[in-house]
C-alpha cells in the first residue's frame, strides 16, 4: 500500500533510509531532507541563508542525515513534535528537547560546499563546466546520473568562455545536434538525433504550437544554462518531435547583490553590450529581483544585406517568505530587425556558390519581430511529503517580413525571386498545475508527479506577393526599381489548443537501482479558417505516450541505464476521403552509461534507435492528398564529456555517429538518408587557466568542430560537403572584477554550409571572425 511519509514519520525516524541529496545551499538541502525523511523542519531564514551543505548519499536515520547536513553550520536541531524539528544556533546540546545527534563525520561525493565553493542547484548557476543536476529531464531536481536518458547541459561558464552570441553556438557543444535552418534568418530550428525540432522550450515550456519556428532569435544575456534532453519527450513537454527537446533555463534573482556586464566588438561591425543586476529588495532577503538587458548590432558577412539590430530586456522578481514558499514573476521583451535571408542555392547538379558573402536579396529585405513573454511560477511545500506547483506563461508576438529573396529555384544560372510581404500575429497562453508527492511502498521510495497542462495559441496570418527580376547565381546585381505592388495571396487564422494529463513516478529501489515511469494523455485540437476562400478545417487528435527506464549504479561514480520513450505530434493535411492525417508517432530505445570521475569529470555514452511513424507521403493517385506510409529511423551512438581534467583544465567535447534513413515510404526510396543529417559530427573545446606564478590570471582555450557530409533532400540527389573549423580564445583576469578576452572563430576562414534545409535553403557558416570582450563582475 502506498503511504504518505508523515503518517509514519515518527515511527520511521530511526529507521535507516536511503538519502541522495547533492551539495547545494543549506535551504535547498533542508527541503530535500524534509521530502525524503517526512519530518518538518522550521528555522529562521537568516540562520540558514548563505550557508551551504555537503552532499549526502547513503542509508541513514532521519537524525543522522540531518546531522550530516548541519555539520559545520553552527546549527543544531530540537524536537518540536513527533514529526517536526526546529533549528537553533549553537553547537552544544542543552536541554531534554534536543536531538542527541552524536559525533558526525561528513561523507558524500566531494566537499565543495564545505570548503565554501559555489554549489549547484537544478536551475541555478553551475560551478565550472560540469553540471550534475537538472530539472529538465523529470521536472524535479534530479541528479543526471539518476536519469535513464541522455541529457547534456551547457552552462553559462562555457557560453562566456566561447563568447557565444547565438543559441546555435551553444548547442554545438552537444552531440547529435545540428542547425537545421533559421526560417529566413529570423529564429533557429535544429536537428536533434536526425529529426527536425522546430521549437525549443524556455524554462520547461515549449514555444507556442501556433508557429512552426521561433518568432525571433534567442538572446543569451539572460541564459543560465542550455539543456538538451535526447529522444522522445512528450511525457515531459507534450506535443513534440522524436529527436528531443532543447530547454533554455533563464537566470534567477540572487539573495546577494550581483552585477555583471560585458561589451563586445569585432568583425563585420559587430557590437554588443549586455548587463545583469541582481540582489535583495528588502532587509530580510525575502524579496529579490534581477534585471537584464542587451543591445546588439551587426553588419554581417552577407554583402548587400541590411545590418541586424536587436534590443532585449528581462526582469525577474522572486518572493520567498519562508523556505516552503516561492513565487516568481518574469517578463522579457525582444525587438529585432534583421535581413531576410534564405542562404545560398544549388542547381540540379548540386553546384552551389562557395562564397558565404553572396546574397540574393535587397538591402531593404527585412524580417522584424517584437515579442513579449510574461511568466508566473508559484510553489508551496504544504506538507513534508507534498508540494503544489503552478506555472503559467503568456506570449504576444508580431513578426513582419518585407523581402525580395524568397528563392524559387535555379534555371540557366539565374535565381528566380519574388517580393513577399507577410505578418504573423500570435498569442499563446500555457498553464500547468502539478503536485509532487514523496511516499513509500515498503522499502521502495517514490517521487510522484501528477498534473494537468493546458495551452492555447492562435496566429493571424497575412501575405502578399509579386514577382521581380531574377539575378545571377554567382554574381547577383541587386537594386529593384521600381518596387512592384504585391497582391494578397493568403489570409488565414490558425488556432491550436491542447489538454495534457500526466503521471510520473521516480522510484528508489534501494541504494543501487532506480526506476522512472511516466504516462501522459494529450488531446490536441486545431482550427484553420481561410479568409480568402472561406473554408474551415478543424482537426482533433489524442494520444497516450509512455516513458520508462531503469538505472543500475554499482558504485557512486557509475550509472548503467536503459529506457523506452514515445512522442506524439499532430500534422496538417488529409486523405483523399477527407479524413485528417493521423499524428506522427515516435519511439526510442536507448541504453548507455554515465561516469562521474573524481567528482569533476562526467562522461555519457549512449546507443539508441528512434523510429518515426505515420510520416505523410504523396498519394500517387491523388497528388493533392497524402497517405500515411512513411517511416523514418535513426540508429546512433554518442559520447559526451564535460568537466575538469586537472585543476584549471576544463573540457567539453562530443562525438556522434548517426545512421538516419527512410525505412518505408511511397515517394522516396527506402534506404535514402534523411536530409541535413551528417553521419559523423563532433566538437572539442578545452581551456586552461593559470592559477599561480607569473601567468596567473591568464586563460588559453581552443577547439575544433567537425561535421560530415549531408544529403540535400530526401531524394538524395546530391550531398553538401562536410567541414572542419578551428576556434581559439585568450582571456586575462585583471583582478577579481575585470576580465578581457579575444575569441577567434573559424580561424582558417573555411567556407562551409552550416544548415541544410533544401537546395534553395543552404545557410552558410560565418567566415573568420574575431571578437574582443571586456567583462566586469561585482
């Protein structure tokens, strides 16, 4: 029988239980201890603030576990009830009500917290390159070694060391993730494990389902970490593609004053300034806030294109009246104007210009976007065994295009062009409510999450077009005069809504075995109203998706795992009889090993197979309709390494091999490779910081990126060449507050195609680029 912990807490206090609490702030550790012990703990916020706790792992009674967490803090625990204690100052036990804790020897994986070094939380800053906790994989604070699925994390330290300015620069540090395209240079879409993932998530919420790509580029000024959960993730995020999900975790307010800012300047008239200020708003520290902003301009390397401009601002307010309650309000706004750009174009023989600077648009070709996002998150530990959470997000975005580079193919060495004026006005409201329950069945401990999610999104679309003169593929002459008047060709409204109900159980089966099981039911609806011809197209789909995995940990540094996961994604279109297409379904089998070496280096090796079914293919007898005969499969192996090799020597590296092919289809040949997916890819970045001597404060870094050849389309008509690029960096810390750095990207000035969406959507990579940075921290 499943029993909530407090019902038996008094009797269980002295029974040894399995605890797994990472090194972190004392407040967070105490909350974890409450959940795992079933005992309520009270204290004055000022007594535990700025204190840290060492990691705790193993079997202890509740008293022993708490004693180890309090060791060295100057606090002791006194009983206030059968299932409650209170922390008071002082080392000596004085009075009959005090817990007799006895001598304590702190044990656990490492002792960074005990030595005063920064400690990690599941959504906060990462000390160095190596993260050990995540809330993306399970939506609970879970050690990565306990997750039976591959997940990689790129922390802010890597982002700053590499002087990354794009989300694409960040995800290059993760295996099996490649840029797919930018939707005409407005926002990134990616290939994850061979499958296109058009939407990423921010703080666990995917971008609106009313759009098939992001509204704008994501600014990195407010990013704490970028996490990639590999494989089908519908149990976690609902409607999604089978390759995986990218989750961006934003920066939260801090209890101590903190300021950081940077100014950057470099090649192609690139200039960027950013700053972030965080700290308490009242004397007790229960109200904290963060404000972040950035401004960026860039002429770019595409000759004849307008310059890019972006302004970004974010604010976060956190209220923590006690250790059991937390409320977060967030807002961020972006305003960007960038050149509309679909990249290069190839002819039918696979020939394309090997010059990244060639641009087929006009200087007035522009994509503009304004986007406002408001968020609310509230949680309350109502009992030691029960936490309630609510999360909501509202998005309002407007995208406008005025361009002359909507590529139409290639004939006789010419690029056919047209003007396209377009607006996409979107709104989205997503809400999620769940409960976290800590319970046990006999010797097995459970972390149960049950909840409901609702999302509604809509888009009003308008476009007009007009043909204009073609230009040469190799040496385009720009300057359309006069600019013709475009004719309206499309107006429609598109609404989507989804209900999701989910249940997840994380089970500790003793000290060495851990299990994860999840189930989710989604009901998705969409409605399209074509305002030109008056037609209405409603669709409705539902699906039950599953997630299950098992972890075996023979030692604290080794985790062996296996898992099975599913995904669900509705699709547009219909059969010849008018029946809507069934949703695409994905499933993955994965097995791997996670190693934590010397508490400073993490290695994840994984082997997997993902199958995507119900892929729509052309109905050969009725070309305007589709049939569901398509199936695609990716088999792959990956290796990711992150951490510190020796003191001051950091590393983040990955390598992957993907066998991505069509396994059943009515249009394309079985055995053809999926387009845009390299069979081999990898990235290595390493940095070394001198800690003493004449070179103290100096850091040297460098890296290499390798990407294999890719097929241009599902017909496999020709391949796009692979590439290798070299990067380097030198940094010098003037003192604890000021740092200067110079980063060089693509040192050899190699031409390469970074994103492959088709023969008329080949996105060239950046030529050699030098960026200087002046950074301040207080």
